[in-house]
C-alpha cells in the first residue's frame, strides 16, 4: 500500500480493506509509521511513537470493527498500562500508567492499533497546543498557524493523514476547537455517554468528555458504537443507542433548528464565523428543515465563575496527586505560569465556592434543557475566531492571573462551554473556509442523549456539502 492510498481512506474504509484482505494489517501499520516519521518533524503532533507495534503485528488478532486500523491516544485522560502518561507537563515527566482506562480497553477491543501519544498543552489548559515539555504543535493547513487545543496534536495528526482517527478530550471545547481549525469532524458526546473510569466516576463534575477526531461522520459514529455505554459501577451515564452507524441511514424528520450568533461569554465573533453560521443555516433550510434565529440567556459573570472554579478545583487536586506520585515540588520549575495560577486559585477555594459553581451548572442545564424541548438543534460557530497564528496563547507568560487566563481561553470559543456544562452533545463540522485559507467549523448541538440525531444531521450535511476533497498543505498523501 502506498502512503498516498493509505491517507485517502477514513478508518471505516481502512478496516474494510483489511477485513477483505486487500491489504495486510502490517502494511497499514507501516504506512502509519512512515507518515508519522515523515510529517511529525514538521508538525510536532506526536510526542511518542511505538514502532514495535508495526514491526511485530500478528495478522490474526482482533476482530473488532476497526481491526488493524492505526490510532493515536491524546496524552491526557486516556492511558495504557505501563506506558508513559505525562499530560504535556514537566511535573509528570516519566510517569507511567498503572492500568488501561476503560475507554482504552474498548479501543483495543474494537481492534484499533494504538501507535503512540499525541501532544497536548500542559494538562490540556489552553486553546493552543504548545508546552515547555513537548514544544509547539503546528497546523497542517499552514504551519504558521495553531491547530487549536487542547486536542491539537490529535487533530493535526488526523488532518495530515498520519492516522485516520485519534482520541481527544473536551472540557470547554478541546474536541471542537481543533476540529474547526483543522477541517475535521469533532463530536463532543453527551455527558458520560463514553466511560470515564475506572479512576473517576465523573470528570470535572461532568463537564469533561472523551471521544475521537475524524475526517468523516461515519467514523465518529462507528467509534461511538465501539465505546459508548456504562462500565460496571458507573456513577452516572447517558444510555447509548443500539447503533449510531445504523442511525446514519435512517431518514431525518423535518427538524426545528435555531441558529445563535450571541455568545454566552465575552468574545468578539469574527464576521467570517457569522457568515459561515448563516450559510449553514441556509443549507439546513434548503434541506427542508425549519430554521430561525433564537437563543437562550445566561448570566455571563456567573457562567465564567462556574468554569474557572470547577477548572481551578480540579487543577489543584490533579497537580497535588501528580506531585505526590512523582515526588516533585510544585513551582515554576515544574509547571507553566498558567497552570500554577490555576493550582493556586484552586487551593484558595472554599467548599462554598465549589458548591456555588456546581449548583450554577444546574441553572445552565435547565436553560439548555428547556430550549431543546422547543428546538431539535442549535447552530453556533465552533469558534469566535479563525485559526490564530502559532504562539497566540502563551501559557507561560509572566504574571498570569487565573481569572484573566480562563477568560482569554474561553473567548476563543465563547459558545461551546455551555454545552459541556449542560451535558448535551455538540458536533463541529468543517463546512467553511476562512479568508486565511484555513477551515472554519460550525457546531450543531442537541438535547442530551440525542447524539444519534446529531450524527444523522451531520451525515446529511456531509452529503450535501462534502468536505473530503479538501486537503492540507502538509499531508501524507502528498509525499508520493
């Protein structure tokens, strides 16, 4: 298999070739390894590669939906027993995972071949994937630009054709922002539709979720088929559908769709994004759906307080645990300025502060819940801005204040955090191109548990306005 052929397939397509024995698993794995070796020096998307897994790959192991398909894990939240798990931080350098997370077990059961770890900003705390521990990750569409964050390494790797699909996490937009900047499909599933255990019952009080970044809607649906559903003893979960892939072929009813251009948090919305949302709304209307402009209100100060309090509390707790495990002091010698400010902010919180923030999340959930009783879908920009230049977010600048840092991070995507707090599914689709020559993402969201409906609409939009032919400048298919 030539690298140009390999890069042209999504994960579902590669799995079919392998199953039909048109190509061997070893050939596919070697293509992935070659793509990473050739492109990673340019993009810095992969922090560690496992070359032995391509060299010693049996042909008769595994029969899952993605048997033999190369895959990368973001170096955050999901980990493998005995492998390094460093989260983009010097304080965690050399740390190894004690066991597989439940999600990783399910990836392996689906037959995915984990080829390495992708870069993340320190503890996922930025919308730009750069860290002192791992360096700067670049956007394959134009290496002078950021791939977004915090799943920027996974996004750059998938967009460039290193692998067809990669793991990603999302606390406040970390799947959807890099999906938007790299021309990918990025689904943030409903709260705990994918498992977060066994080490936790909820992540960031339910704000954080995990899934994948893909080039096609069907890959996102098939991955959800492989991973969705509770493990024994789950704290809470969203019940999964029987099959998300099967749902893609079901006809859509006429949907009530609202488009919203009023961000819930402070942030200047680029005119390119406004135009892209209106174009997406018009496309939905042309497909027969009922579309109008509508939104619901939230108090911005309380919303920002909710985000920075929960984020700060988990930052304090998580860094304390890593410091104890690695026996390293908490200081600017081990942490970047923004992370240390979050640790200190979390340390200063009271129980009342945390309860206030968690209780406000109920206000957000109720407002969203009521809205989605009237509207099936909301359309918003995935980001308020087009992909910025590399270095636009400096998490290690001097004298970073936690409140200001969170506000700056949230301003990149001031619509998206509400969907995390409310626990609703939201998917970014690459429906436009910006005037900087990079992709533009549009987010579609729905009621909690309506992931299948969201994916069905996404498939309809993909068929009506296909994006698969657009390729970045740094792309595995260009090498031969």
